[in-house]
C-alpha cells in the first residue's frame, strides 16, 4: 500500500513538472509573439511618419506624391497604440518611465507640419481656415464658373487661378495633417517602447505574472 502511494505521488509530481514545463514554454512562446508583433507595429509607425513627412515636404515644394489619408493614419495608429499598451495596461509604468528625449522633437516637428498651413493660408481672400467668423467658403464649381461656397451659399466668384491656388493649398493642408497625426502616434510609440524596455515592466515579467 505504501509503495502504491509513493508511486502515485511520483506520478503526480511528474505530471505537475510536465505541466510547469509546458507552461514555461507557452509563456516563452507568447512573449516572443508579443515582442515580434510590437517590433513590427513600431516599425510601421516609424515608416508611416517618415513617408508622411516626406509627402508633406514634396507637396510644399510643388512636387506632390500620394498622401496617406489622415483618417487611415489614425486608424493604423489606434491599432499600433493598442498593441503597445495592452501588455502593460495593468501596471503603473506611466509614473516611473522617463520620457525619451526624441519624443518632444518628433511631436514638435509633427505639430508644426499640421499647424503652419492652417496659419499661413492659401493667400486667396475668404479662404483662410482660421477665419472662423469670417465670410469664408470652399472652392466649388465647374471650369468657367468657379466660386466659393458655404452651406449652399455662394460667397464670391473665383478666377481659375484662384481656384487652382486654393485646391493646391488644400493638398498642403491635408499632407500636413497626415504628418501631424503620424508624428503624434510615433511619439507615443517611442514612449511605449521605453516603458516596455524598462526593467520593472519587462515583457517576460508580465507574461510570468499572467501565467
């Protein structure tokens, strides 16, 4: 009887050991996948910002290249942020992680890209985007009948040159928005990377705690 109990205890111990080893392997695999996914997401954020910044500069120089829609940038940025935040969501890392010095630089550059076209304006009367209470409108109409319209109201007639000038400046504004949104996302991703690499919130510790 004693021998049977000892054998049963050994079997239970062996089974528990196998389960622990499998758990460690599962945790290691999970950690690797999460790290790999985050590296890809961070790389995408950096590439999007570089492209949007280049697109803005080319557009300002009069040689526009395709611009990523600001809404698409925001959607991709939301996914990147989720991938970065989710593993550390339950930890108070925001109180212990210093902000990387490059974050303010990226944020300021992006903020300037988004704001300066709005402040400068196209130079065509009644089209300045900051003139909230002015008699402003957006370019509309067919060739030979260009005008500024506002909520179905005709503000004033535009010449063809004025119309093309406003349209071209809208491209500058749009490219600036894309650079601003993508830069804000990259700045936050840089902060998240610092948070995830901080020893107190290292990813292997997070996986071990979850397991």
